[in-house]
């Protein structure tokens, strides 16, 4: 039960963060492309890379509870594959193939790069 509460609390924090960041990005850049979702997915990927790097570090490490709260709960609540999928489907339904393809490639490439960079930076720091 304790683990479920830790994950739930992390998810709540991550979800609020996603709402705030995604809304801020959409307000500043616009909503002609799902920039907010791309931003939260890239930021979340970088952060989970950093957390994994620190978690793998013998010097720093992360407790089981910290991993549950930060990686499973918070990053799970912050990033949003389901929104990415729905937004891509909507672009495809609108026959906006260029933006749909850009959303797919952008999320995959940027998020993989972000997680690798975050992990590497944490390993260097830790």
C-alpha cells in the first residue's frame, strides 16, 4: 500500500507539471502543432535519463522509494504517450501528413536523444 501511495503522489505532481508546462508552451508558441506534448515528452525523457544515471551511480544512487516517486510516479504523470498518440491520429485524420510525420519523428528522436544526454550528464556528475 505504501508503494501505491508513493507512486500516486508522484503521478499527481507530474500531472500538474505536465498541465502547466504544456499549457505554457501552447500559450507562447501556439497550437498549430502539439508543441506542448513534444516539450513535456522531451523534458520528461531528459529528466528520467538524469534520474536513471544518478540511480545507477554508486556514489549517489536512489532509494527504491525515490525511484517509485520520481521515475514511475512523477515522470509517468509528466510525460504523455497517450496524448502524443491522439494528437498524431488527429493530424492524420485531418490529412496533415507532414505534421503527423513530424510529430512522430520529433517525439521519437528528441526523446531518445534527451534520455541519452540526461543519463550521460548524470553519470558524469555522479
